[in-house]
C-alpha cells in the first residue's frame, strides 16, 4: 500500500514538472537567430521575442519596426503605435516570410491585442477614472 502511494506521488510530481516546464517554455522569448536560421520550424506559429527597437518605419500601407536581441534582428509588422528607438519590448506574433523583389524578409506579424496589454490598459483607465473622481 505504501509503495503504491509512493509510485502515485512520483507520477504526479513528474506530470506536474512536465506541465511547469511547458508553461515556462511558452513564456520565454525565442532567440531571433534561431528564427532566422530555421524559419520553416516557426512558420505560422505564435512566437515571442524580446529585445531593443533599432528602427521604426511607417509607409503608406504598412508600419513596421526592427527589434534586436543580441543574436540577430527581425522586422515586426504592426497595426499599433510604433515604438521609439531604444525601447525594450517583448513582442508576440506570427512568423511569416515576405518577398520584396529580390529581397526576402523573415518578419513577425504582431498580435493585435496580446494577453496582458488589455489588462494593463484597462487598469490604467480605471486608475485615471478614480483620480478624476468618476
């Protein structure tokens, strides 16, 4: 009976550890170098990268910025407000390849409303309303 409890506890701990490792892996940022070297492994998947903004461009039909993490640089296409140079960001988006003439860019299409952003802006709005006496 005691051995059975020990085995069940061990199986439970291994399953819990496996779940925790999967969750931690999903929260960590992917190295840009890995994305650029093996784009097919990441195509059409949600990826999180973090780094420093090195450039931001707004054209007529598209806005994008470049982010660098020390291993490489990648373009992030966005519908949101462009960040400033030097800003440190953690961005989640879907990887795709864009071909412009003879150039081929591996880019991330930023998710329109990443988890956490909505909560943060809602909390800021609520705190502003309290300050205004609403």
